[in-house]
């Protein structure tokens, strides 16, 4: 049994946070002692297994302030997380940081206590485009500036091992940090998506006779849902029964709602806001095509979640998920532009049997290959090598991840 402390700035409904929850739960099932250190916990919309985990938090009043006040979190959250990790790491064998600034904190505490650090690098930071800074808010802007700084490159390069979800991210880690990362593909919540879920239309929507597009994710410039909106606009003249469901919230919601209004799309677009994890199978079952159009995305769970519901996805070629989608022939990969996405929408709707067969193959692939058990296996292989004395990331030059066969 190993004692592992996972480190996240916070735990709430979100892709990276779900990775931490599923990893902790699976490792516990394997008999390991696992805790998650974070500044606050918001269980709304998270899977039930998240509620059974061991969380290490600051005192309740401070955790509540981190949750309710972005300014308080910016001023004090990182320091509170550092103190929480120091207090929680007295009897820990391995530190496992995830999102920024977890890697900084893990390296500092790891050096103080002599604990090896296995970094889950979900998304290497890129230099912020100043044209987007005003759109994502002061907090995210400050976070991105710090995360893409020289200090980040110095501290993160001191971890003992690092693993990533895709070859795309592996190349970025080599370029940014000079480290050889291991590729460990993310899992999908098979238990949730194996249950038969009846399609439930969003409140107030009659989807009968409609061709339904779905895009799931935070409404953020990187997620690039504007490409889905423009693809809808591009395609409506030839396929007038299209409807686009946008599931998620974020800093771009107001601007993209205005875009839909200004371009005559409001009767064809529904902004659903945040959707609980448990409702996602029913939502996927409502759609004909799932759209995943990000820019510079390390992975992407939604195409694989959609496949478990027998739904095909159009996937950005600027995402790590496209590596598997393309190599396995279980979806459509294209540039994340209105013209390319619109063209692919028309192709899929005009050849439904062909693409349904593709989705069915994809469902079998995901069920067999992209599981949280396989993901935990990849993590434990790295842990075992460190246990045997491979204490520097340079040793991890071979690719031993759970990449698809």
C-alpha cells in the first residue's frame, strides 16, 4: 500500500477535477491510501464517488471564502493550499500535483520532506494572447501569466516524473520543461455511461424533427465554441432544422449569446449552462453530432463520452483526443473552423448509417481501452519505477503509457 496525496487548487465540476476524483477513487479500490488536498470542495454536479473521498482542506471559513470570492482566492488561496499540503504530507509516500500551482507547491514540499513528485500535466500553460485577456477575467489572466513564467519552467522541471494524456502534450512538455513525459490516456466513466439513459430534451425545447448538435465545455476562448456557432450559421441555409445545444458556462457566454442574437441564430441555439455530471448521458443521447472544436487542447473527454452513448463527434485536429479518434477511425477530425466543421456536419447527416457504424466501433473501443482502471495502471507503473530508484524524469524516455494498441 502506498500513501498518495493528490493536489488540486479546488475540486468542483470540471474535466481536470474529474480526473483527480476518478484517479483517487480507483487507487483506493486498489488498496492505496489516497487524499486530495485543495482549497475548497464544491460537490454540485460531481459523481457520487467524489463524496466518499478523503479531502484535506483549509479551515472551513477560509475554504468557504476561497469558494465564494475570486479575489480572496487570488490573494490567499495559493498560500492556503501550500499550508494544507505541508500539514497533509507528514506521512505521504508520493505527491501527485495536477493543475497550476499544484506542481510548484509539490516541488517545494517534496524538497522539504524528501517526497517524490509525480506530476499529472493535464495542460501545459501557453503564453496568454493579450487580445483574450480582457475576456477571461483578471483571475484567469494572472493565473496564466504565472503559469507560463520562467519560474514555472524552473520549478516544474524539478519533478521526479511527469505523465500526460497525449503525444501532443508530450511534445509540449519536452519543449517547455526539457522533460520526457509518459503518455497515459484518460479514462471515461464507464459505470455512468453503461446505464441505459432515456433521451431528455432540455427544458422548453422540442427537438422532434431537429438535427441536434451538442458542444460540451467551459465557454472559454480556448474551447472555441464560436467555431460551432459559426458552423451552425454556415450550415443552416442548406440544413434549416439544425439546433445547437451549448452545455457549460464561462466568461464568453455573454459575448456568444450576443453573437447568436446578432446573426439570427437565437431560435437555433440553446445555452444550457452547467450540466450535472449525472445528466450528461441523457444529454448526449439527445444529439446527432457532438462538436469538439478547441484550440490547443491537450486531450478532451467529450468525444469519448459521446461514443459510449453511440454518438459520433467532429473533433478539432488541434486536440490530443484527435490522435485516438483518427488512428482508430472512430470519429471525424478536421480543422476547428466554421467552414470545415460545417462541411463535416453535412457529410455526417447525409450518411447516417456510415457514421453510426463508426460510432458503434468507437463505443467498443472506449469500453475496452479508455478506462480509469487502465489510467490508474499507468500511474502505478510510474510510481513503481520511482520506488525502485528511477528518481529523475530523464529515465522515463520510453513510452510505456496505456496508449491504444
